[in-house]
């Protein structure tokens, strides 16, 4: 059974703080690692699709890194804003359909 | 951006009834759609892969006779929970893979409560 772990489960930060969280996934049969941002009552929104070891991707204040050899990815948010409050999901795809982690719930306090 | 509409957003039903959930891709065609289920504090778990014009592929442990999937057009897949029981109460969400670029877009999910 493939296991995708995300930590922490939840996080509260002050507006302006930078933060990061982790996604761990199997290092074998890797194809891609996906990050999604999921606001309550909305659809999960794709942030990044990462495929290469050492990949770094950036979208505004959000960035992500990928280490396929050791099986982890970090998501960073610089200068958190209240609108960043959401659940951040990572999903692993190997030779199987997407396997999701449980998500990290981020709350940014103004 | 591409939009996937899922309906209903929430439904409460009596035990033994059947409930149908629709997943529509509004501005793109999707040969393949996916149905997921999420129990509280758990991950999104893939239930089945829905392919237009053919039978769905179910994940291990998912009863195909209980969770009927129909994907009759390139923009619509439906999930019918037959003879629902309280243990079927969950959050169900679909995603659709856009044919041209292969990107995956999610619906907003449907919360089912079976009394």
C-alpha cells in the first residue's frame, strides 16, 4: 500500500510569517508529485506538478522543492496572508493513479 | 480556467435509498474522470476510474454493484450510491482529466449523510 504522509497536520501562523510543510512519498516508481490548494467549499486547485529530482517551482509567494531520491517535497509560503488559509494536499503518482496525503491545514491569523 | 461542476453539494437521505452524484466538465472534454471518497481526517481515496463509453475500473475494496458509475458522454460522469447505509456517509469528490492537455480538475465535492 502506497503511503503519502504530510506534516504537520495543521498549522497556525501570524500574517507575514513564512512557513513550510512536508510531503513524504515512496521513492520507488516515481512519476510525479502534485501539490494542491484546497479552500473550504471549493475545488482543489493545482499548484505544482513536479517530476524531476531537484525541481524547484514557484508561483508568487509559494514555492516547492522535490527530492525523489529520499522521497520528500517541501512547500514554502513566504509572508503568509489570510487568503493563504487552506488545506494543502500533496499527491504522488507512480505507476498508479494519484495517491493523496491527508493534507496540511494552514490558518493564517491577521 | 477549466471548471468541473459537481452536484449536489450535499445530500441527506434515508438508509436504503439511492443517491446519484453528477460530475460535469463545463468547458472541456474528459474521457477519464475519477471518483474519490474522503472520511473525516483521512486522505482522499480513489474509488474508481470512470472512462467514457466503457466500464469503470474500481479500486480494491470498492463494491461496483454498490457504487454505480456511468460515463455516457465526454462531459458527464455519475456516481450512484445504491441502497445507501450510514457507513456510506462521506465526502465524495470527482476529478476530470482534460483530454487536450491531460490536466486534472476537481469538482467541489458532495457530502453525503445517510440517516
